[in-house]
C-alpha cells in the first residue's frame, strides 16, 4: 500500500459464470476471474486449469532454430570447443545452466563465461571474444544476450569463429525517412530470438532460459537423443521465468506451475540448499518465493560479486558444499537489501528536492552500487508511479543507468527517440539499461520529459478489482478454487476483490518492531473478519492522514471510531496451532466517501 491517489475500477467482462462454474466444478467468482484474464473458449479454460504440456509450441517454428541446432550438432560431432556466454542475472545464469547441462549430455566439449557486471557490463563484448579465441574456442553460443552485440559478433566472425545467438530481447531497429522501422540482425551464423519479425513462433513471452530450453529440446531431436524426463530443467526454467518478470500465460504458465512442483523435491543440490537455508523446505512453493526469496539470492552474486558463484551453486553435486554456497548467497542478498534501502532513501530525497514535478524521473546517485540501480528504480516507480531511470557512478565521465516503467510508457522506444544523448542502450517496454556521458544527463532528462506523452490520468495507478465481493461471501471452498489459478504473476495477476465501507473495529500492532498490523474489519451488517497488513506503518500513516491521530489512537485501543475504508483484498486461510480461520490480506485502501 502507498499514499498515492489511485483509480479504482471493476472488470465488466460478460459470460455465464454460473454455467462455467458448474461445468468445471468451480465457484462462479473464480469463473469470473478466469474470464477477466481473457480466457474464453472451453478449450482455453481446460488448458488453463490443467496447465499441461499440450499448451507448448513447436520450437522449430522459431527462425533459425533448425539451422542453429544443425550447426551445434556438427560442432559436437567434430569435437569442436564451444563456449556459452550468458547474462549475469537470474535468467542469464539459468539459461547458461540449461545450455551447459544439455550440451554436456549431448557430448559437447563445452565451457562457459559470464560477463562481470562492473568490468564488462551487459552481454558479450570484444574482451570476451578475444579471450575465447586465445583459448581455442571454435563456437560461441549466447543466451539471454547477443541480439544487439554487433561489434563483438563481427569480431568473432572476423577471427573465424562460429556464433549462434539465443536471446529474447528486442531486435535493434532504426527509423527510416518514411517513419518505418528497419530491424538490424547481428552477423551471427544463426540468430534465434522470438522477437525477430520473421519468427513464426506463436508465443513471444519466453525468457532467455525459455529459449535456451527450447534450443536443447530441438537439438536433441536433431541428434536423436531421447528426452526421458518431461520435467527436466523445469525447476531452473520456473525460477528464470518468474525472476525475469515474464507473463505467466500460455506455455510460461505450464513451465512455472510444473516447475514449482519439481522444485519442492528438486534433484538439483544447489536449488535444494537455497530452499533449505531460506526455511522453505516442505512448504508449498509459490511464484512469490521464486521472485522474492530464491531468485534474489542468485541475483545477489551477479550484483555484488560474480554471477559465476550462482552457476557454481547450480552445478555442484555435493550437498554440503551447496549448503555453504547457499548460505553465502543468502548473506550477500541481505547485504544487497541494506544497500538498496540506503539508495531508495537518497533517491527520494533527490526527487523531493529537485524533480518532483517531472513525469519521467531521472536520478543520479554516484555512490550507489551500479548493480542496484534497477532495484532502486523499481522501488521508486512503486512509490511515485512514474517511469524512472536511476544512474550510478561517474567513471571517466560515464554514467550507467537502469530504467523501470509503468503501463503506457514504452521505455525502449522512448530511449530510441533520445539516442543522440546515449552511448549504449537496450531493453524492452518495461525495463532498460543505458550509459551516457555524465554531462549529458540533464539533456537526457529534459528530452525524455519533453517527449513524454503520458497524461495526468495515466500517472494515477489503476486498481483493477476482479469482483466487488463482500467479505461475508468468502469460504474455504472459494479459496481452494482460487488456488487452481496459481501461479500468479505478470499476465496472470493475483485476483483482487473489494468491499466498500468497512469499519475498523480494532487494530493491533504485531511483529518485533510493530511493523505488522492485525485489523478487525466489520461490515454494515455486523459481520467481522480479520486482516493482516504487512505494511503496518504505511497503513497507520494513511489512517492519520485521512482521519486524524485521535481516530488512529482510538482504533488501536479498540474504541468506537469514525474510520471507514474501501478495501481491496485477497482471501486467505490462516493456520495456527491446528486452527484454520478465514482472513483477508489487504492490498490497498482508500478513504470511504458516502
């Protein structure tokens, strides 16, 4: 919850929800949620609920997939040395892992390198190419990068090397005189990227690990290796898909739903150790655990040390060694959290002092670790609901930045309109990375804001309720039916329900520092329900702002008060000492106005 004004709306999509509920044995409210996700036909509803492999598409529909696989098959047969080059984030590490394990199983002579975030920056570069050439590498395969590495790949080709690109990022383009886009492909021997205009693959939402997974499956068909385990690599692919914030629709839904089950009993020693040290053993894993607990531990290595440590964790076959490495990753992640909080505080101070009126926030924090720029940008976007670019450093006059966007603002296209100020940039609609000369930062800020077409209304976050549902309607059966819709994330958002005019009968501070709040809500009809808000301080601040300190004090003392709220929530079951009770988890509030 935050203090930003919000617009509330309720989905109005139509269907016979009673009939759908009866046919599939689900509550009509759950049928309504499914319709709200644009899942309409009986075939699509059945596939959505089952999430089986029939939803997955033929990888050979990807442009250059057959060509790339045949190139690598020939290199394996000839015993040529192959090197994998990935990105340093979770998706890159998982992509590298899938390719490495898959190629070794196919008999390849293969090793890997992961660029250093600070020394190399994003993706493959000339230094990596020269090192590979010196090491006698014949063929390079990229994963989760490479689609924009023109100079590095040209160098590799000039040196006589073979290059196969596997990626999922946007293909670079230029705007010609007629205003049309001219797409430019890197000069690799095969370029496998679902974002290619000529790629006939029907689903464009795969992460880098998804493309790598498809490549290995295709390679095995080409060289006639049996794919014995239908769920092989799904644990790694699920983590990558969630952490790279891919849509949990179409085949991604299959990979994450199946992958979560694989993870609960994973044979990968490193992932099992990460689950153990984070106290998740024997728990029912959700996408949340991947995106906010497991993934950040792996990401922390690429941010503060070397992403190779994350890959080493995945590759170890010694569980005791895995436990030691996993604990190190967890400690690194705690350090990252502390540094992030300091960065967020400094960013907010700069915005309030200098940039509060800007529609596009461009913030420079020289001493912030450059690996944290994207995380800080994401936190600031949540706080202000504006597109955000956070820049760090000033090395030899160069600053590097990461951007995070909001709905309606295409970050990559916006940077393309201002490319005359930039040295390097890349990304997609909702996120980007870039670098420029420090003395051009103000020019970039001015240009981005002058070209920004966001309306004032678009800068107010929209709260989309699936159903305006009275809390008295909630049942254990409804909650069980909602669980069928998991995993939740981008493209398959967690359902959001709402009830207006709830009184606060009482609130109690919980947790070591009182950071949580338990709230007893009461309807006009006298029905009560418990809620737990894990952002208790923000809840308290809003009550004071909307009503008064006196009313807030009454609320915590359990006295009669005038607090009335509209509450957007998700229903849940609280299990404590063998007792199961229905509760709600508030997502956001607003002051109720009669």
